[in-house]
């Protein structure tokens, strides 16, 4: 679910409008409020010298940033790091990982369970920690190692303009009952056929929408702003949710959208070769990644048009992981 | 030394064909995907949006090309439009349109029209310009008025070139309509874009279907192009 479809091109062009618009509104370079104290600086470990690691990521903002954070942190720890940060969907990423093209990449536990391990969305443990443990066990069987998860969880959500939500008096997805037949829903093309998206909204909530329209996920806010969509499938870690107060998400009271933490997944071979430094570094640098922080980091890329590389570096610096 | 032939793709292909002919459960569960009914539905949508775009593009570009070619003016315009059209990647064009106009059948069609116009316009213009001046003079000498010159001499003689232009456009449009599901139109591209749902077999099936469709369109217009050659020209050794 959580993947950019039309690669850089569409995202770039679509976001251009946003960028121009926002540039006009002044450029406030908010610094990341990581609020983490007592973080320790990553020390270059001579043992890691000469050990090569290729870090991958899928093809959307949050993944680019996470990939950069892990890559730069591992570099600071002394590894020789290469990056391959635009792998496409999780299926491609998994293939790259198993084939040895990359040694590790960040993946969402919920995505891993549904896309890789044939778990039905409604069967994903509601307890996030349990979901993590399930996916770790599954990854292990595949000869992969999944490290401890990030603090933040990320999930899809039904988003709408606040004005419209107030008008209809809805705060939860269940509230849409009896109203949804007059509402248009926009989501990524694959949302249409997914249990953890449109199909789930129809089956679990019994909702019927006036129309579901597939659209590139890069446009998930544009369609709301243009008035085309009454409802749009967005992500809980979206930059826009921290920068705009005219968009609200409806509470997923029947839990159709499984929340997912991110775990850094490495191949067993790479993990063994890299030694303990890999696990230590990865689990250290992600400590500051709360939902709020992740939203801000996403905002700096999606809204302020900063490079993921620079945003990741700033995060590592401001959190005190590198100097 | 033994060389392992990468023949794995053969079984990939048979799986892809299985996807086309039999429904199966989506990789994400809960719904049935693939199979002839769905394939036909997407193909029809693909053909509709491509056909509409090519139709509108012809309606705009052919008269314009004829007028410019007949007047012998606007060469710069015709050539520039075509060059710009070629320089702008089709993906960027669609993205631009979707970002500014929004999504839906009409908007996707419009974006594809812009993509389809340049080859048709240029080929029409060039087709008219390369009509032998002597033929036109002869026509005038026989008392044809300018409209008749266009209709009875320039258009028929330019037809092979015009169909060549439409052929180029059509293949372009069919291939580009693959990204229409990102703008609200469910074409065969959905199989490629939503591979998480349809699986790798679905994705490959989608690619095969789009390629087949493009080849069919190419073949159809190649046939039309050949048929459109006026008998007088076909008999001669001009071509």
C-alpha cells in the first residue's frame, strides 16, 4: 500500500505546484524538534572498516529519508556504505534483498505481514509489539534479520477537509454510515482491491461510496484541495498533517488500516558479516523517530523541498548521533 | 563450463497467461482478480481512452495541417509544435495535466490528445507540402478552386503520410495510457501499477497485453496507410 507509483517524475511535477504555492507563503526553516536527550554519538569503529553494506529503500519520501538516516549512521559507524534508494514496491525491494543487490532496507511490519507472509489485514495483531514479533519470526524463516522497530507507527487513514468533516459531523469512519453514498473517495490504484483499504471499508464498515477513483498517491492532498475528493486515503505520518490544520483524519474505529512500525531488515549473510555494529547503530539512530518527528522530516522534503539526504543529516546532527 | 540459460522467464510467461485466462485470489487477499472479464474491462477502457484521444487529435491536427500545408505557411509553427511535442516526455505531460486539471476520463484524454497531435500535424503538413507542384498546377488549370485542390488532390496524395503520423501517435498513446490509473481511469496499466494486488504474474500479464494492443494498433494503421495510397501513386514507381 505504502508506495509511490509513478516514480520521481510525477511526484516532482505534481509537487511543483505545492512548492511554488508554499514558497510564496514564506519559507520557515523549522528545525526538527526531536526532543531526544542523552542520545549518544555514533563512534567510528575500526572493526567496521572495509565492511561493505548496501542500504536500500522503497520509492517514496518517508523511505528515502529512512534509507538516508540508516545509511549515514552506518557510515558514521565506520562501514563502507552504498545506497540504492529507489527500489520501487516492497516486492521489488524484497527481491533485491534476497538477491543480494541490497543488504538491508526499512520495511513496515504491517506491509511485510500482508505482502510477504500472506497474513490477512484483519489478522494482523492489534498489538504493535506482537505484530513486530510475528514479522521478525517470519523474516527469520526467510533467512532475513529484522531489527527492533522504530518508535513511530505509520498507517493509512481516511482524510478529509476539516470543513467538510464538521459539516457532516463525522469524526470516525463509522460515522460515515448513511453518508458515504454521497461521498467520493480517492486512493491509490491498488487501494481499490485491498482488504486494508477500499475492500475493508466496504466489508467491515459496510460503506458504499458514490465513487472510488484511483489516483497517484502523490496527489492525495491535491484531490481534496481541488474539491474533487470528499475523502482521500492518506498516511498518518504525512507531512501535511503536521503543517496543515484544515485536514483531519477519521478514526479507524474498526481497525481496517493496520498500523505498522518500521523495521530495518537485513539479509542474514550481511548481518553476520557486518557484526554487532549494524544492530547497535540501527537501533540507536531510530530512537528519535517519533510520529511527530517523522511527520516533520517528511514535511521538510515534501513541503520545504529539501533533499532527503540533507534532512536525514540534519536529523542525525540535531539528535546528537553525529557531529 | 556449463552455462545456465536464464529460462526462468518462460515459466513466468505461462503464469502471466494463466492470469489472463483464469481468475485468482488477489495477492492481498479477499478479492478475485485476473481472468477474461476483468482483462476485457480494462482493455476496453484502454481502447476507449486511447481512441478518444486519437480521434480528437485527428480532428484538430489534420485540418490544421492541411490548411498550413495548402497555404505553404506556418512551416515554423508546424515543425516547432512537433519538436516541442517530441521534447516533452509523455510522462511529464500527463503529470502536468493531472496536477493542474485534475483526474478523470476527460482530463486523461486531453493530456493524451496533446501527446498525439504533433506527429499527425507534422505528417499532414509535410504530406501536403510534398505533393508535386505540377499536379496542383494541372488541377488549377482544369478549373479546380482552392477547396477542391485540397480535397481532391492534396488530401488524397498526403494520406499515406497522414496515416503514418496517426500510426506513430496511436502507438504512443496506447503505451502512455498505461499510467491512466494514476489519474482515475482504469486501463490495463492497473495490472502494472498495482502489482502488490495482482502479483508479478499480473504485472507481466499487463505488460504483455499493452504490448499486444500497441502491436495491433500499429498493424492496423500500417494496413490503413498502405490502403490509403492512391491507386495512381501505387501504380507508379514513386513509392
